[in-house]
C-alpha cells in the first residue's frame, strides 16, 4: 500500500517544481534580448520547462499503473 503515497508525493513534488520554474525570479533570468534558433530565449525556456514537466508527470503516472 506504499505506492499511492509515493505516487502522490511525487506529483506534489512536480507541482512545486512547476511553481519554481514559472516563478518570477527564475523567469527574470531568461528575460534578456537573446534568441535561440530565432525564438526569444524567454519563450524557449517556458516551452522547454512546460515540456519537461509534462514528460515528468507522464513518467510518474505511467510508472504507477504497472
């Protein structure tokens, strides 16, 4: 019965990671006038962080169903 507890804790940790990644101080670091493959660095960071969170959540949820 330990699996649902660990599953919930990992999802809470990912939520907190998302709050950290999309909080002002970290976003401010990427709000500069640089481009990555023609995309402003801030937009590239937001998209990469969003994709990373989705991938991590998918790993946690899929691991629990096995």
